[in-house]
């Protein structure tokens, strides 16, 4: 298992580096894969040997080789965290094919969470990536069943759409973004309807905790307490993806 986990961690570092590119480029409309990475301070092209995950940051002591501008610690932290995400399904004993899908799913969720937290948007391309990751499950017949996955998409998207409509009619303001609706619908194709409902409930609780924390820390004013829902939803979906079925079994086991 250690060898397998090490291999997954290595791929996680690589995907973590790619995640950094997505997080920076997608909100700014910069094409992905058509140009080399550049320093955000001086615009100088970054050499391949200065773009090795984590190692280059340490060797450069967190500064650009060309202009000596400080490089945000967010880049290596994202790479390390993504490597961790890739090892989780291995240590949980998931078969290789399912482990890869789970690792990619949680990686995309992490990218969406960071983009939405910083820019209040969820790129459609990332939602499409989540939906595409459900295809191996349909073909290879992973749990949950195909019918449950389709119901999950309908339930996830339908509930959030209903919440958005009711919010506009009752509160006279937008309560749920279109990106959140599409994200939960796409994730429902992976999670199935039971874990989709559980994710929505857990995500709502996490979001309320985030609102309370920001209010107490005076990060936002009383009139501006709106926060993006995707980060809370992403955490909830990742947790439910791995542990949700166990939680559901434990809960119903209390009554039977």
C-alpha cells in the first residue's frame, strides 16, 4: 500500500501544480495549456526547472528567479494538499480505478472551492469536468447504481433551483447562484441521491458555521454577510463521498 500511495501522491503533486494554473487562469479568462507559466509580478516566463511542485519553491526560497518577487505560499500548499487528496482513497482501500476517479473528483472540488471563495464564480468547465468524472462509474458499474446517480443529479439540481426561486420570491434577492445548482447536479451523477441529499444538508451546516465565524471575526459587515456556498458544499461532498454511506448506515442502525 505504501508504494501505491507514494505513486498516487506523486500524481497528486503534479495535479496540484495544474490546479494552481486553473485557480489563477480560469477566473481571469486566460487559456489553459496554450502558454507557459509566467511570474504574476514581472510577467517573465517560468522555466520548467523552476516549476517543479514544492521543490522549486523551496530552492527559490519563495521568490521569483527573475525579479525576486515573493511567491505566494498558496502554490506549494495547494500542491501538498492535492497530494494528500490523492492518497486518501488509497488508504481507504478503494480499488485503483475508483481511487483515481475519487482523487480527481476531490481535486476538482478543491479547485472550485478556491475559485469560488476568491472570485464568487464557478467556471462551467469545472462543472463539466465533475460530470465527466461520472462516466467511468456508469461504464464500470461503480456504486451507487446508475439509476441512483441520475436521480441524484435531478434531486441535487432541482432542490437548489427551488431554493433559488423561493429566495427570490420571498427574500427578494438571489439566495443561490446558478453555478451552485449546476455543481450539485453534476456531483449527483457521482454521489447518487442519498449522498447528494446528505451533502446538501452537511454543506448548509458548514456554510452557517462559516457565516458565524466571519461575523464574529468582523471579516464582513452586518449588511454584507454573503459568502460563497461552493467551498462549504465541496467539503461536504468530499466527506460524504468517502464516509457518507457509513454515516447513513450508522444513523439508521440506531433505530433498527
